[in-house]
C-alpha cells in the first residue's frame, strides 16, 4: 500500500492499538456469534494482522477533514403519507421459522438487554 | 448529545424556578428528567407505507420495511417530519437540519436488529415548556425514531417475561413514527412531573401531533431520577420505565427518590440501572443493570439522507400552529377574570371548551364570560347541547339579577335535559322564576327580622354568621326565587 | 427461420423484435449450453428453466401480436443471487437464508422483466458478496470458464462466469468494492459499476449500503449500455436514488476518443503484475492513437482505499447482517432462549468470511474504538473522494488495471484474507467516492487469460466512461481482426 505501517505513531486512539482476545470475545458476543477457543485465537490473530495493516492511516493528518458517510448529496428525500400495499400475513408467517396465533414465535426472552 | 448544553449549573438557568416549592425528604431533594415517547398521528409508518393503526389484527400492518426483510429500504414519511416540527415549535425548540442513525441491538421486537433514530442531530433541540404555574421545564431534544413491535409472553406466571415459556411477536407497531421528547433534569417535585406530562399531552393534542393516549401506549413516560443534598452535584440516577398514567408518574418518582435516599443514608451505593414501575405494588423493580454497558454502535444510517427543513418550511409550519393551551388559558383568564391556573380555566381549556365560553362574551346579547365559565366548568355537556347565544342570554339574565345563581343553574340543567330548544327566558317563565320586585323582597326581609330577633341582634353586633339564618328564611319564604345578593344588600342597608 | 443465435444482447433483442429468431429459440440455445457446462462451472445456485420457458413464450406471443416486447426482448439474463426475486429462493449463497422466497422483486428485476428480458437463473456469489473469488459460497465455488482450475473472481463470480460461458447474454451483479469489475476482468467480460444512486438498490440484499451498486456483465460495451439504460433511473423506493432519468449511454458510444483527456495515475498503488501493466500501457497507447490526450494525474490517497474500505464496508455489513436472527424469515437453529437462538442461528448460518467481517465491522463501530477505526476511515474516504475530484479537474476519465492479476487458481488465496482483499486495490476507490467504474476486456495476460482495463470517471459521467470504453473495445476488435487477416 502507498502508506505502509508508520513507526513512531503513538496514540491511544489510533488504529494500531492491538486487539486482544477479550476484545474479540466481546465483539463476538455483541454480534451474536459463538467462537470456540481455537476460533477465538485465530480470529484475534487475523484481526490483529488486519489492524496492523490498517495502521497505515494513522500517519494521515485528518484534523478538520469532514467524515464522508455517503457519496450522495441528496437532502430531504421523503414520501407522502399515503397507505400502500401490505404483505399477506399468512404467507409471511408460513415462511417464518416459527409462528403461532398469527404471530412470530420465539423462545423465552431472557439474557437480552432490553 | 445536543451540541451546546444550555447550563453548566442546572440551578441558575431559569432563576424563577427557585420560587417554586421543591419536594424534600430527609434533607434531600429530587432531580428528575423525563423522556416521553409519543406516537405520531400519521396514516402510515415512519419509513414505509403500511398503516399506522392501533388495535388491528396482529401482523396485518406489515411490509418488507416493517419486517426488516432482506433488501428492504426505508423512505421517510414527510408528514411525520412535519408533525415533529409542529411539536418542536410548540415546545420552543430550534428546528434544525437533522440526520438518522442506526442504534444496533438485538431484540425480537426490533426487526432489523437496529432502530433508526436521530442521534447526533435531532430535528428539535433546546426548547422549554412552561407549566401552568409558571415553572419552566427545559427541553433538551425532540427527535424522530421508529417504534418497536410488541411481544406477548406466554406461559409462566401471568404474562411476565421472566419464567415465560415462549413469546409471540406482533409487528403492527414496528415502524410507527415516534418523537422522543427529552427534558433537562429540571424537575424538583412529583407534582411538576405530573403537570409536565399533562401539559405536554395537551400540547400534543392541540397541535394534532398525537392522540397521546397513555392507556393505549401512544404516549409513554420514562423518568430519570436521582437525589442529592440541595446544591450538591448530581448523583447516580436510575431510569424508571413503564409509567403509564399521570398519577403513576408522581408515585413512581416519589417512591424511587425515597428508595435512593434510604440507600444514601445507609451508606449504600445507588447503582445506575433501569427500573420498572409496578402499578400493583407501588414499587420500582430492577429491570437490568447498566453495568454490562450497552454498546449500540450508533452510526449514520446510510439508507437515508439528511433532512433539512429550511426556513420556508419551518415558518409555514409555525404559521399554521393553532393556539397552544397556555395561550388559550391566558385568553380565557383575561376575559373571565379568573386566574390562568384556576381549576375552571384549566379544565375548560383541557376540554377544548374555551372557544365556546369566549363566544358567550362576544354574543350579540352581551353574555358574561365569568358566569359562562362557571356554568361550563360545572356542566361539561353544555357546549355540545346549547348554542353559545342561549348561554349568553342566560348569563345576561343572571348578571342583571333577573334570575338568581341558583335559578340559573336550574335553567342550565333543564336546557341540557332537553329544554334547550326554548330560550332561557321562556324556561325561566315556565319554572316561575320571576325576578321579585324590591318592595316584595323588602317585606320578606322585614318578616325574617321580626321572626328572628336574636339573629338580627347578633347580625347587628357584627357576627357575620348570623346572616345565614336571616337569608335562609327569606329564601324559604320566596321558594328560592330571591336573589341572595339582593337579600344581603338589604340586610346590610337596614343594619346601618 | 435461421437458427443462427446471436451472442450479443443488442443483436438478440433486435432479432427477437424483428422476428428473425424467437425468444424461445434463444433461450433453448442458452439452456443447452447450461446443460453442457454448468456441472463443471457452477455459475448458478438455481436455474429457472421452466419459468424462463414460460416467459420466452410470452415474449414470442407479444411479438406475434405486433406489440412492443421491450428493448431487451428475449435476452437471457442471469441474476446474482443477492437480488430479490418474488417467490423464487434468494440465498446470498448463505445457509442462513434457508429456503427464503422474497415476497417482492428487486427494482432491477422488475425493470429487466419490463424490458423483455428472460431470467434464466440465480447466480452463485461469495456469501453475502464478501469475497473476490466466489469460493466463499455455502454451495461451493464457481469456476472460471476460461480455465476451470481457476477462480472467476468475485463476489459476482457466478454472474461473470454465466456470461463468459454463454449461459446468459447478460447478467447482473453487485459491486461494493469491485465485485463486478474484478470478476469481469478475470472472466473477460464487460462489467460496470455505475455512479452510486444511478441504479436502485431496492431488493439488493445489502452488504455495504453506502458502497453497493448493481450493474451488468455483458459481452460488449454496447450491451452494457443497453442493460444500464434499462435498469437505471430514479426509484422513489430507494432514498439514495438520484432523481434523474435513466442513463443515456448508447448515443455516446460512437463519439470516439478525440479530445478526450485520459488520466494516468502516476502514484498508482503497486501490485499489478507485469502482464496486466503491459496491457494497461497498451490501452493508453490505443486511446492516444485515437486522438485522446494522456495526462498524468496524482491521486495520493488512492492507496488508503483498501484500509478505509475494509473498515467501512464491514461496519455497515455488521449492521446490515444483524437482521439475520432467526425470528422472521430464513433459517433458525433452535435453542432454549432467544439469545442463545440468535447465537446458534448465526453461528451455524454464516460462513467464516462473513463472520470475520461482521466481527471486524462490529469492532470498528464499538464503544471506545469507533473514533479510531470507523471515524478515521470515513475521513480517509473523504480524502480519496477529494483526490479523485481534484484529478478529474484535469481529465475526463482515468485508466487503471481492473484486477492486479489474471485469474488465480482455486484455493490460492483462500487461507489469507489480506491477500484476497488486495484483489480490490484498484476498484475500491470508486465505491468509496461513489464514482462510476467499468472493466473492459483488453486482450490476455499470463496463461492466455483475460485482462481487464478499468475506466473510471467522475460521478454522473457514466456516458464519458462508456465513450472511452467503446474506443478500447474497438481497438481490441481491430487487433483481433488484424490477427485473423
Ligand atoms: Mg431514551
Ligand atoms: Zn427512544
């Protein structure tokens, strides 16, 4: 890459901060993925290697640069408040993993942040 | 969250707030901020065209966006934006350029596993709401976001989430437009919290933003409560959810403040957590602790673009705003001479009957607004049954002494009961309510004095209470037709 | 009737409209090729033979009745399997969608159908469009028709292979970081990523919402123009859709290169193999010979694109893929409570690369890291867009390689995610900036495999990009004719 990893960049808020097993484990939980110990170790190594590579942008002076969220400059894209088509309930529920009494069924809701 | 905090110190921004009574307990005061979610009165959802309708069959108001199906894309409802602007302007907010973000979290009633909500840049910021007694509640923001679906918990102990066997989800409510109105931590008394919720509800209804029915969940209140010694820094707060009536708002806050005070006094820490108000036992209960900190990973929603209403749209919405409850109370107060926060003025405006009362004052036959206010307050059905002109005629008769207050009340009752087709003069005549001439009244007064010399003597000696017996005797003799004011005047005249 | 079935979409449509061949004949020819070679190539997740026969017959009856069958009359089209098709399974080449059948058509699917095209199947992809080789599919890899030991590129490898193998005259793919242009280069087809917002994303199962665009694979530049004209244009159901009429491209193809200012990036990130670089140099020469002015430009932030992209795209993906939770549609692995059900469903349903990117993206967005990763990446994105805008002040188009190398062997990069990510070095910047880019087949490189030259242009200048691409194509044709002569 053009930049390459830069030496001497020393900041806590930089990309080069190394990812830990604990970080990866927390991220997996946030993303609702289960990792075995082996997978966790591998993922930590892989993500670490990627972040090392991505550390090239630590060298850039980005002060005052406006973050770019989207390529479009569109503003005020809105629709009129008019009722349109709805989906057929029975069709949708038939395609659901589990349904009952006209509703989607899920196992007990525990262990979730509300 | 909002760009420029209005206060550094919460106590000195609205100095007049200090003149209002603070709730205190064991030397502590409460610090309360409210977050109110209101469902907007649109035809369709915030980002899709399925109906926004309460009470329909489950999962009938659904479309790919509502269900978060793969490939679905949101498109913003212009009317929802306009209703949010109306509300913001009514709350003295700055209506501004705004953006939508994704708040990421997993929950089965949240279809995409993220809620689209305004985060960094809400459409409404930095306003205030004045309560009827003049207490000012700062408004931090009023932002647009989408509602979630509804879970029903089956099995276990009575529909509670804990111990249930499974849950069923209805997505009709998912995607319904909400405005979340967040106050600054200004509130210091449970009555202020209740008054805020009532006043906010009146404003919502007045501007047509929401039907604001707490019982149907179209207005939902969360309260952030902490306590402190007056003048001290803010302490750890707890958020109370599921407060679903104005009365509960006061009860929940007071309970929670006392709970925290007890903890402080016992030297135990108040843990920042979300608590649930249980209407049945009148207590708050732990819902979840904030220790396992939420990580919502907010970022700008790439499927939507910036909303920038611009001065033209904002000014049009402002111009179209109807008079707000506070203005209407002030107008009624000015015309009736009753205080703006009097029960009569508050109630009549709340019931939307102030225009009717004021119409009495401008009627051709010269009605009396104060008397009309009294009658309408006491008889809520009047405005729907009796034309303002007829009520004006009645108040004119009453103020001229042609009928007494008691007689006027009877006439009002008979008008409501169906005699309203006749004018009040006719009803008065039919009931035999003829104004007495002065000589007749005077002879009745003389007779009463003669019959009760002791009472007369006491009255003359300055015992005001003695007057009651004399007036009562005249009323009895006149079969209620005597005007109490005229009798009093005659008695005073004779005493001197 | 003659049974000479043309290869090109423009010619097929013309022949069908004039009745010289029937849509059904065209279709049968393509289905026959699928029968012969699909087993070794695996371009499709699903072949829609019955539906296609019905549709072709419909087109033929429209022609017979003298009505207008549309600009793509009878053209067999293959659809990347991340485009929603009503009532037809749409899998993203993932287990997690189960046998989900969308209750609606993507806007592009609707528009192709209205234009008279005949959908022949849903094509394989890297799961959720994450990859550059179409090896990351839950249904097995797709092979390059030019050499089945090699990959077709990705993520739209199935769509690229379907056109290259003659299974369909045109196909649609999606391009988030190069997923149309890189496989087009590796399979020797034209592949276009139009300006962001030119084609509706409604019904495209999102990967990186601010980067994704749908575009065509075709045999020729003219076919690509024809297809894009049919699918582009404002869609009120996509808030990021540009409020403009469909792109006007075909009318610009014969304008030639005279006067065109063509940019050569002097600080282009290294990585292109010598054979690819040699072709690129030849492309500059070809345009210069046709009257274009070659101008050196600098795009200093070009090389940071990969980093910005691999923070932004996974961040958006981590959120976009959260809806695959086993509640409303798709697969579910049962578990005693909802949270465990989420975990089990997603752990079983997603493949390794998808999980890797979800975790990377979740990390990039998470509390305490968002400023450093996602936040900085978005600023770099702005730098890249600004650098390109500055370059376009002096040039009309820019040429770069589409892929650093020709098609590599199956398994070559499978164990090294970073090596795989480098495949997108040259294509990524235009996804970040929202500008259009396309790969034009430009001869062959090592092992006689196809090489693609990438033409880049500023946003909404798709027509200028096509003008340059048409000139490159004419050069290649003249070389081939010369070789034959
Ligand atoms: Mg809140
Ligand atoms: Zn909220």
